[in-house]
């Protein structure tokens, strides 16, 4: 049986006691419950009072905040690991017996494996265990049995909590209610319902929502994730609510989060949510923009990370006409400081970089000036794209309305007969028919990406050259934007010079294939850093022009 702390010195005589203090709570056990169990600070304060009353000096405190101790935990408890290490490694001085003090058993563990590890460490170091105001000596069979039963009870309670949370999450998902971490761009209103603080409304944040839409437009307009990250970090209005700094991962998560379209994710399936899309994303055009950004960020052949900033117009966009489309052109420096564009695989063909840039830019602007040709290539079914988006949205709304009406009838009972107005069998039959149609229409929206505003800007401009290079009242495109346009509308290939060592500039070596023409590549064949193409057979011609 355990010892009461006030009698411990009478049972274990001739020693002084020192204490380790441990506190832990989980953000999903009692979060938001009025009158819930003590916080970690309160737990430690209670432990300090206990130790002071019985004159147990505290040699170290350990604290795990918002961390689960159950087998369902996704994060490690660093301080719990440090506690076991301290028990194992720090031998007590002669005449000293140490005690680990916590608020209750479930603060230590909600998993039998954790209990066994702590018990083993305490038994090996002759350390006592204290919780619920009782002291346990794990060298005694009775105390091991009692603490083991407490550990079983704590683990079972954790499973009950997990099941309760799973049921709550499923019900909230079915109703399209918000759950989990608040997305940047939204705010929530809470109210106490049944003694528990619950979110009753999620709505667009008055300032953050604009940053989300602006970030999507930045990527859709040809900007890079790197420059977007710099802007978010530099603008105080875009600061994250938790105070952490924007990172490439958090930016990507934000840009791909379909919650901004008013959709709720649960177990891999999206459904209509109770909150509204962000302003600017509620229209078919806004949804198409979001889908374009998703397509850009999830394209496996798109190079999304670079070691340095973009510095060259055609590097890793142009292809070698000798080695084939698996060999890309890269910036190269030669003696005398000349900047060349050449094959990265075999180096069998090069050209002055300025010459190649000028040829490509001039031809591209000329192509955009030919409006009928450019429109036919970029917008072959422009009206159909918008029409498909509108039709899909209308059908989704109708199908969701049918399902909601059917489920409401299944939950409503006839007062005279006591039977539901729609049987469970009929409801299941309707769901089986309508759910696949919903999935199909949502997939249609996802793949309908349209044309980026950057290309439309060049296409609709009276003078594409002014858009490209800038004019008296407007700046030109950034290098990143120019590269994005080149990537989308023209494939550049560089042929070798007919005679090795030829110094005469031969611009005909730069072959261009625009969208809709034979030889145009929709996407790059590979990204930088992947396996290089095999080198061509020996004797291939080379040249510089």
C-alpha cells in the first residue's frame, strides 16, 4: 500500500528526500472545458506546495505542455524522456532518497509502455513515485500492482477520450463545421455550450484573408514561392498569429488549403463547409485561379526549389538540339568573362547568352502580337472552360442540396406514425447514387485550371512589348515572370554550329516551337538535379556562335 507523505519519514528512516517535479497536459483532453483539470503551471505549483510542506528540496522540474501521453500521440514528450534520463544517470548522494512528484498518474503516462519504462528506471535507481498525494515504493509488490492498475485505467481513459474526439470530429465533418487548427486568413467565434467552449462560427479575418488571396495571385501571375516567402516575412500585416515565421512548408500548406474555397476535409474527402470562401475565391474565376496554383505547386516536373535566385532567362528552359530533349541548356562562363548558354550534358553546343535571349524575346513578342494565332493556341476553348466551371458549381450545389434535404427528412419523424419521413434504406440508396456524382464534379473543378492571368495579360495587351519590357507608366515583367511565359508558350532548342569553332553569329541555330506547333513541349522533361541524360556518341559536332 502507498505511504502518506506526512508519514514517509517514519517509514523510511535515516534519509533525506529530494524531488523531481513533473507536469503535463494535452491540448485535446480537456481543452475548452469550463472547470477542466489544472494546467501544467497549476500542476507544478501544487507539486511545489507538497514538496515545501514535507521539506523535499526540488532538484529539477520537467514540463510537457500540450502533449499527449497516450499511444495515439504524434509528438514525443522531450521532458518526460529527460526525466527518465535524469533518474537513470543522476545517482543520489549517500543518505538521500529521491521522489518523482506529479499531479496524478495520467500526467506521467496514458500508455502502458511509458509506465513500464518509468517503473523500470525508478526501480533501478531506488526512486519513489508520488501522485495523487500518495507515495509508492516500486520495489514493493503491492505498490507495483496498484500503480500498474492506475496505468491501465489511465490508458483506458485515453482511449475513451480518443474515441470521443473521433466521434466529435466525424459529426463536425458531416455537418461541415470547422475543426482543428485555425487556417491563416480566418477567425472564429466561440461560445460555451454544455459547459464546453465550442466554435460556433468561422469567418474571414478582416486583414489576413486579403493576404491569402494576394499570395495565390502572386503564384498564379508567375511569381516564385521564394519571392512570396520574402514578402510574407517582410510585411507586418502578414504575421502568423502564433508568432512563428513563415517557412516554405507553411506557405505551401496555405496555398493548397481548400478551406479557402469553403470546403471541409475529413479522411481525404472534401465536402461543403459552413463557412464562406474567402472574398475573391467565391466565384468560378477565383476557384479556377486556386486550381491553377494547385496544379503549379503539385506538378512533379516543375522545379520548385533552387539553391540561388533566378539570374538567367533561358537556363534550364532551353534544350540541346544535338543531345535531345533530355539535355538542357545552362549558363556557362568562358575565358574572357563571356556568358554563354550551352548544353549541360556534353557541352557540344554553345551560343552567346545575350544573343539567345534577344532571339527568344523578339520572337515571343512577335508571336503575342499575332492575336489570332496566340488566341487559337492559348484559348482554344475559352468559353467552354468558364462554362464548365459554372456548370460544375451549379450541379455540386444542387447535389449537396438534395443530400441535405434527404438527411433532414431521415432525421424528421412523422408525429402520427412515429416513423421517419425518409427511411434509412432510401437515404442510403440516395447517398449511393449522389455521392459518386459529387466526387466526379469536384474532380472536374480540380482539373479545370484555365489560363494564367500572366499569359492573358500578354495576350490582351495592345503592345505586348510594353508589358514585357515596361513603359513610361508601368514596370516590365520580372525575370521569373518572363521565364514562366517562356515555359508556357515556347520550346527553345539550340543546334550546334555547322563547323567547330565558328565565331560568326548564326541565330538560325536557335529553333523555336510555339504552343500549337510541332515540337512544342508542354512541360520540361526533367527538373534540375535529376539523373542526367546519357552523353551523345563521340564525334558530335560542337560550336560557338
